[in-house]
C-alpha cells in the first residue's frame, strides 16, 4: 500500500492527503498543535506531535512503511530540523520512492518585476529565505547521496478555502496597500495538490518546480476584486510608505517578480484549475 508521510500536515499537505486517501493511500504525519492533532486523527490519519526536536521515537516509528514523504516544516535558526535529526531514519526507509520539499518563490529575491524561472539563481536577502536555500540544497544533496528521488517545489502565495482575500475582507482585516510596480504570483491550494500528484506519478530526482499561477498581479487588485465579489466597498488605498507593516510583511513587499510556471505544464502536464486570482476567488466566493 502507498503511504504518504507529511512532516507538517498543514494546509497544503492536508489537501494532497485528502486526495490520496480517497485513492486508498494511508496517511501519516506530524503537527504541533494538540487540537489540530486530534482533528487529524479523527480523519483517520496517523499523527504525532513534532516541534523540531531530536529523538522522537513516536515519529521514527510512524515513518515505517513510508513510500512518499512530503516536507513542509520551515527551517529554524539551526537549519532544517528534519534533515538534521531524522536523516538516517529517512535514508534507511526501504520503500521510499519520492520526497517532496515545499519551499517558496521567496528564494528568488527581488527581480524588479522581471520573469524568473527554475534556472534563475536564488537571491535570498533575509534570514528566512537564506535558510530556505540552505534547506533546498541540503535535500537535493541528500537525494544525490542516497539515490532518493528528491523534488523541490517553490510555492507562490498560497490561498484557498478559509485563507483568501475574501476571508480577510469578511473579517475586516484586509488592507489595500499600494506600491507602484509591485506584483505577486499566487497559487490555489488545490493546484498545489495537482502539481504534487503529477510529480508523484513521474518523479524526477533533483527537480525544482515553480508552483505559481499564470498571472502575477498587484495585491491591491486582488483585494478590490474580492470586495466586488462580496458586494462590499473595498478598504481605502494606503500608500506603501504610509502602511504600518510588520517586518515580515514589509519584507514581502521588498520583492517584485513574475514567476514562470512553464515547467509544471510542459514536464508534469499540469493544467491549473485556477490560473489567476479571479477564477480562484470566484470559486471560493460561494463558500465565504
């Protein structure tokens, strides 16, 4: 039986898990929050608590029988906790066919609105994205050293049910911050699952894939369109220079680039269900 183990059974991983369990797969993984662990166990997933620590015997036991491993736990100050503490256990899995590491398009840094693809060199400019580049390199090296098929997926801004501009608008937390020339790509969580399924069907050791939609767009346009769908007034425009942002939020606005997703289409044969934010938000609107 095929068995998916997810380090970090979160939003993206759980979306994939739901698809695979319907096809007869068994699902196991980790989570940090006790309430979330109980919810996932109620869905018949084998879940243990993991917060980056070594020597977790419950986790090591749950890895047994894993055929496919998905990793979405962000690296910490001391690097990737999974590779650091459970490298040997993963390397020794006799049934392991595929490893997917979920990274971020943030590793490309700022390209002043230019197009980047998988051949573009990373330009990380903060601790968070530098750690991601190190983790990517570590997993690709692990694949080369062990003969495991490791794939890296660089994800654009993730949205989906319960996590979109529509939800922020309904909650009154949406802001329409305007920075001329600023564009971001996004990706619907269901399209992430489609890419991962396609990669599982045709693994390529050492592959790196951009997982993004077709249409990079200014963030204020997304908020305005969401408000239109909900039939409400959009929040007022706020110039970026006047916006009071957290350091992390401000760092996102420091990068502007257009992500090419040509490889997931040409190599994996993926057709995005939500190729732009308008189609994605329209599908979500009836459920908000």
